[in-house]
């Protein structure tokens, strides 16, 4: 029997999308226009069930499927090993729940939203499944082209410019990726990742540097590592909320996925760790710093994506077992809680109609939203029983040799607490009084509540039962990246750590009081932050890449 | 401001190009050495085509072509959607 | 040494230069196309071997060029066509909305 | 655009362009060419037709183009799925290159023409 499951996972959304596109001209009445979204929901939920069904098989051995039945390194192969399994499972969970969230308000798009969403999901699955570099490029393009289109569906006033910037910078990144593939192919004659990993380490250092620079340029733009991040905030904040959840939760992680896949090829370069630590700390601190000045809820969350990506990059950049495991765990956690936060923001915007947190004033009229928001905020700040704490403690353990990095990440944690208690204060606690009457909002519809509750449940489960996930999937995935198998035994739930977390929370709230007191100055600073225009974004990007190139050239 | 951008861009790209060409010398090989292409050329007769490019595009790597077709499909629908977008 | 690969890389850098310095959106898209074509030239000449023949394997072909980069480039051409079409569509809407194509003038007030 | 010279040249050249496009598609597996290239040539012919005769005459074919386009994707996946259901590896070699060439050509022809039409017939809402 042939293991055809990998194909089914990627082909299901594609078939559903083609059926929807074929049906669209015939759906004239309002009733009939409901059909596409149920087709889409089925097609999104089926891969989730395949993946859960496949779980016992994956933990024992990797599944591989070769297109066309050609022999191993020459055909395009689809691989599900424990590493891609984590990403696939997270992606299918987040995309399904985000779609459930958006089902109610996608009536006016008449099935078009479902169509593009399905193709985007097909692209995401295609990237995570593929074991071939050029195939990754093709499916990544499918994923991003549909996300450019979905971004333009969002916020009417700003989304066009955001989509255009995203398109131009994303295309440059893709071209870098292509040149990297070309150079690798020129020097090794292979495109298969498993085959390449035995060939790359034999290349000259100079060749490795050039290939590394081009692939790193591509990956850094896609993973939004500063100073390559300039497209992210606009694109993620103007897209529809459910799309923002997928973009921030999954699409940004594709960059890191390619990063890990490609860099486990065995580049024997010195200085990669230092580079990644510096960039990661810049991302973590810078993201939080800009977030403190923002009052737009979705921009705030988008800045936090950059910041959390900084944590992940620091963890992965150490290339130690515990760091990489923490990074991968944080990728999963971040997908879950950032998805949840964007969905919460979506439901707040759905009821209040504004993104400005100073105008919300919900109070306790939306209890489910408030509760799920609190869980997500605890998770992202790394408070102990919730999911973020586990991965953050692992990342902190991995950088015990770098004192300064650890200190700066702690500062970032304080900033995170500040920003999330800021949203809590403005959106929920500080009730807005209009003409003396307290505003009343209703809780959002059931579908939205359902997806938020499930994600909140996962936030707790991922934090309470860390060993369940670590031992079954994350440690095998880590050992496939770092090489040899190494036992990881991180310490969770230490009393001292919990005390430290609450001290950080206290400091964060103190800082919040300063921010609230100085709100006029904060607003003044926010207005002074000018957006770079497109040319300068590209100049910044290329300048940084040139500096990195120079750095490696001088080092070797 | 404008001149500054020009100079900056030219400077960055010159440095980039200089490092690139000083690091990596690109030249044509004498014979085809890529394992993948040799495999494809060897098994060409099984596909029933003699044009190797067509055979790779539609048989050995047909999955890429599927992705390409989907990209085109998405773009056409996207252009239609954006072109008919209302205020 | 002048060969297709070096020219491709130089074309790519020229395209990037255009994207860095042009303020007009349409010109940025055109520069993107130049950069894409640079990558295309790079890839096509990547598979060349000295004195190679076209990869249509009839009896008398002894030294064919590499067909794989050519096949990859057909995929890439379609993808870039799509990107350009989408960029132009968005650019048309931007012009409709802001009545300008200059990236410096496309400003919208945040919040 | 729609001068007599352009129209006459188009009328003379169009059959040759179309025949050349079909040749490139049909002989794609044994000579230089293929589905994508031939489809592009056919799309060029269609664009030339629209440029010289305006939109009015070709307009009624537009809806057919859309179904051709989504039908192309469905067919491509369908051929793959048949091989899948027969427990053969996906998109296996069954001597299907000429058929796939035609499908790709139809798809590319319809797609590129549609993109051109939608960008060229841009009707912005009046403000």
C-alpha cells in the first residue's frame, strides 16, 4: 500500500477551492451562497483529522511520498517527519478555527473569501510538506499571493498600500530565495533537502557564505527579523482579523520553518549564532518599544509578533538542544496565543467598530472575550501555568552563557506585561461614559466564541502539560535539527521562577502607570514616529544585508 | 534628499556586488554534472517525450506545475475581485 | 569574466537600484520586472555547458545543456506574471484612491 | 488603436499566429515548445484581436474564458486524482504529457487573456 496521506492533505483544500470557483456563477440566491463556506469548512477540518489519525505513525517513523514514483532524491517528495508534523498540526488547527471565526461576517464576499482562504491554506500545507527547495518556493508563492489578495479585503483605507508594500518586499525576498536555490543547484546539483544536507557541508566556505547570504535575506524578510520587518505591521494590522490570525500565527513562521530546514543543511559558518542573537534581541526589544506607543489594537499586536519572533530567533540561534526545542515550542505557543489575541481583537472590533483602544470601554459586557483575552495575555507574558512560560523558560535556560541577552529579554518581558495590561486597562477596565450612560455591548456570536474558547483551552493545555508535547514531538524534531539525540530536562514550575515572573508583572504594571500618566507625551511621540516610505524600506533592507555579507566576509 | 538616496543605493549595491563577485566566480562547466538532470535525461524515454524541458515540467516535476497553475488561478480570481471592488 | 550568470546578477542589482530610487509606483513595478528578468537570465545560463546542445534528445545529441533550470524558469515566469498583474491592479486602485503614484505622497493618517 | 492598418494586419496575421500556437502546443513533447509557450502565443493572438477590434465583439466570449480557466485546474487535478484513486503514484507517467500540455495551454491562454481584459477594461467607480 502506498502512503498517500501527504498528498491528500495538500490536495483537499485545492479540490474544495476549485469546486467553489466552479460553483460560484450558479449561486444566485442568498441561501445558496451559504454553500461555499460549508464546503470550505469541511475541507479545512479534514486535514486536521488526517493529521490526528497519523499521529501514532509519525512518532515511530517519517512518512514520505514521492511524486510520480521516481526514485529518491530526484523526484519531488512530500515528507511528514516529526518536525513538519508540528507545523502542520498547528497550521491546520489555527486555520480551521480562524475560518470558523470569520464564517459569520463573510456573507458579503459571496464565497470569494473562502476560495482565497482555501488556496492560502493549500500553499501553507504545500510548504510544510515539501521536501524540495524549488517546490517550497512555488507553494510559498501560492501562499503569499493569496495573502496579498486577502490583505486588500481588509481595512478599506489603508490596506491597499499595505498590500503593495508587502507585495514588493515579498517579491524581492522570493528573488533572493531563487538566487540562493540557483547557487546551491550550481554547486551541488541537487534540490532535495535531505540530499542537500549531505552535500552542503562539503562546499567551500566562500560558497557557503554567498548561499547563506541569499537564503538569509529571503528568510529574514519572510520571518520579519528587523531590519527586514518593515512590511509586517501594516499588512498584519489592516488584514481582516481572521486573516491576521493566520498571517501572524502561521505565515510568518514559514520563514522560520524554511530557516530551520535550510540551516540544518549544515552550514559550517562561524558567527551565525552571534548574528542571530543580536538580531533576535533587536527584534524583541524594538517590537515592544514601538508597541508601547501604539493605540491601534491590531498594530499593537502586530508589533508584538515582531517581538515574539525575536524570542524565537534567539532560541533557535543558540543551536543548542534546549534552545531549539524552546524555539519550536514557542513557535507553536505563539501561533496559538497570537491567533487567539487577533481573534479577540477581531471580536472587539466587530462589536465596537473601532480599532482605537481608547474608544472601546467594553467593561465586563463581553465576558467570553474578556476571559479568553486574559488567558492569552497571561500566556504571552509568560505567567506560569500558561503556555508562554514553558517555552520562555527554555529559551532563557539556553542563553545562560550570554548574560546581556538574558537581561534584555527580561526587560522585554516587562514591556510585554505593560502593553497587554495597557489593552486591558483601556479596552476593558476603563469604561467609557457617553452622556452619563454606560455603553452596553453584546457578546459576539457563537461561532466566534467557540473558536476563541478552543484556542484558550490550548493555551492552558500547552502550559500545564509540557512534557506531553516535549517528549512526543518536539524533542524528536529538535534532534533532527541539531544532529545527535540529546536529552532535554528543563525545569518547570520552580517557585523561584514564579516569584520572578510576578515581580516582572509588578514592574510592568508600574511602568503602565507611568505610561498612563504621561499619555499626552506618549501620543506626541507616537505622532512623531514617521513611517518609512517604500524606497527607504528597500534601502534599509539591502543595507543590512550588505553589512551582514561584509561581516561574514571579514570573519572568514 | 533625493541625491542622498541615489548615492546610498548606489553605494550599497556597489559594495554588495563587489563582495559577491570577489567571493564567487561564476563560470560555465564543460559537461553536465548535475545528478538530477542526468537522472532525468536517462529516464526520458519512459515519459514518451523527447523534449526534456516538457518532460520535466509535466512529468518528473508535475507537482510544481500544479502549484504554478494554482498561482495563476488565484491571481486571476484576485484581479477580478480587486478590479470589481467597491468603495 | 562576462557570462550569463554574472550579467543576470548585475541585472538583478540594477533592478534593485531602480526599486530603491524610483518614487513612481509603476516604475517600481517595472524595476521589479527587471530584477526578475535578471534572475531569469541567471538561471537560464546556470544550466549552460560549453558547446552544449538543446535538451531535445534525438540520436545525435551528445552534450545537452541542463534542462532543469529551464523548466524551473517556466514556472517562475508564470509566478512573476501573476505578481506583476496583481501589483498593477493594486497600483491602479492606489491611483484611484490617492490621486497620485508617488510613494512619498501616499500618506494616510494613522488612527 | 482601431485603425484600418491595424485591423487589416490583424486579419491577415491572426490565422498564422493561431496555427503557430497550436503547433507549439501539439508538438510540445517532441520539439521546442510546450503548453505554456503555446498558450502564451494564443493569448497574444486574443489580445491582438481585442486591441484592433475593441471589446464589443469578443466580450461575449468572456464568460466562457472563465469556465475554461477553472475547468483547466479541475481537469489537471482530476487527471492526478484518477491516478491516485487507482493506487498509482500521483501524476504518474501514463504517456499523458501531450494531454497535460493541452490543459496547461488552455489554462494559460484563458488566464492571461482574462488578466489583460480585467486590467485593460478598468472601470473605476465615479467619485
